[in-house]
């Protein structure tokens, strides 16, 4: 069955370190998204991609970057981790058509100490 | 600016006690309104997409409806396994091509036996 996976599921890192969160989907979807979820804020968009070599900034993109070298993967990099980036991160994917539902991964819980 | 507001923040029901969750939205042109269910420690799970006012969709004990300003998720005779956080999200019809979603903060539902 097609699926979307994230790794690691839990990560503890120190302030200032570079961290990369992986997202892999086997739906063959062109659209991929990264969100963060914090209490009181719901899910907020970090970055998104509509296809290979395409990336776009979301509402909370400062301190994050993504690259899309193939259809299946959209890794999220925290260039220099900060305590404010402690959160749960979700990756999602959807088909190209507007109005298509997004399918979410299981999430990565990141703690920056 | 797009806004999605969900109410109540939390709801506790007895098994069999029907109720409704509200999602009010402000968006310049709605392409679709999405409902998701999220269990603790997991990613959001897609439930419904509504595209136009007057549309309704049902799945087991859940029924989603849409007006021009809000959506309701009706839960009929809930069971303890319906306990979860329910998320509402909107997608804009016209923009630079963005297909990402704007989420509300969710309603935490607890159904007691």
C-alpha cells in the first residue's frame, strides 16, 4: 500500500546544530508540504513543493529549508536549531489537482535543548 | 488574511449524546473545506472535503455540512472510539497556485462510556 513515512520519529538536538527531517511518500504525488504543530497554533505551513526542483516558502519558513530532487522525498533542514523550533513536524502530500486531500505522515517530535 | 476558527476548543460527551462541532472561516474564495481527525501522537487522518455551500457528506456517525461562512461536523450517537481532535482546514480558490491548507486549532472531543 502507498504511504508516507517520516524519520526519525523523535529527535533531541542542541541549539545551533543542523538537523534534517526526512519525508518519503510512495503515492507518486507531485505536491508535498511541511507543517509544524504547536499547542494553541494548530498546524502551520513551513514549506511546500509542487514538483521536482520546485520549493516555496510558507508562513513560518524562517530558519528552515527544503530541496526536492525527486518525486518521493522532501527533506526539511533546520540550518541552526533554536529552542523556538521545538515542535511536532508533519509532512503531507497530495495529488496535483486543486481540492485534492492531503495525506499526512506520522510526525516527528523535535526537541531543541 | 485567511482565518479558520473552530469551536468549542474542547467537548466532552456521553456515549450516545449527539452534538456538533463548528468551523467558521474567512477566505477570499474557497476552493475546498477539509475535515481531519487526529489521534494523540499521530498525523491527521482525512475525513471529508466540501466544495460548495449546501454540500453534505457522511461517514458512519459523522456528517459534515457547509455554508458560505462555516462548516459543521455533526456527530450522531458517538462512541468512545470517536474521541480525537477534529481539525478543519480551508484551501483558497485563487492565488499564486498554492494548494496548501490553512488549519484551525481543532476541537478536542472526548466521549465517555
